[in-house]
């Protein structure tokens, strides 16, 4: 199945990448952990937020699991398992923390303001959303933060080299190490928004408010900022 990009300026068809099932650790906020077990499905579409928000009536449901809400398609009459909705966007890499033993696997991207507004429009439909008092995974400079709390004892495993390739056909042979990812590069990320409700302080635990996180599934390197191959060598090879 074709996978459309979320980004209005980069609308190429993509085929979904097989992603791993989400783990189910204990809740830890404000960074939301991976807490829904979902079997990976190569046929699950990666949805453009602009399409989902084109109607006043959302075509998805927010499903709660351990006090965290995730977007799921509205079910039909079949008994098939329903996969969580995944989205994708492209941006310029500002920072990454993807090595083993990180507190969370995190990438920070400069993304289009329109994409941020679409994500906000989606999250506004969550039952956890509170106008004027809500934690967003964006800063004032248009930098979005995507995080994963899965398998932190190892480096992030779902990073693919899609330079000069159709991103829809990358596979396990295209996996690369986080050490090959440089700030300033253009990347595509696949993710799921998740929201939570706040909690009052009690028994010595700190309080926190309602908010949203962008749960990171995979990263595709589209264009590298730096070329480490000799320019003279490249000219000789032509």
C-alpha cells in the first residue's frame, strides 16, 4: 500500500516500513513510554494529517491504555486486529540521542509550521487536551521532539539509509548506525502522537499537567548534510 507523506512540500508516495511492536513498560511522564503492544503490519498506511483534519468529524478514535490516549482508526465490522495510526513528516535534524543507555531515544527536527499546526489540530481532538494549559513537544523555533523509550540498553535500531533511493523500498539491508546521522541532514520520521492527563502531587511524587508526545517509530535519512567522500575521487569515478 502506498504511504503518503505528511509534508505538503514533499508529497512522494511511500510504502510502509515494517516496524517493531510497541513494548509495555510502566508509565513514565512527561515523556510517554511505549505502552501498547501492537503487531507490526506492512500494510498499515502512514497517514497525512492534512487528510485526517479535512473533515469536521474525525475518522479515528482516541483509545486509552494505562491513562494514555492513542489514535486508532474507527473499526469496521470485521474481527481483524486494529493497528495504531502512524504519521510521518520530514525535517532538518537539529539533535539526536540514539545511542545505547540513553534516557530516551530522541531526535529533534526543524519542521514546517504547517505540519506543527496539523499535529496540534489532531491533538486538539484528544480528551486530554486543555486549552491554555498543555505540554507540547515543540519549541518557539519550530523544533519538534520525537522520542522512544523502547529497548534503551541498545542503540536505536530503526534508522535507515534512504539517500538516493525510494524511501518506500528500504529494508533491513539499509539499516545504519546512529553514528552515521549528522545534524543538518534531511530525515523522514514515522511516529504516533500520544496524550496524557495531568496528575496532582501526592506521596512525595511531583505533579505534572496534561500534554502530548510524538512517539518515535523509525527514521529515514533522505539527504546528508556532509559528504565525506573525496570530491576528486568522485570526479574520477564518473
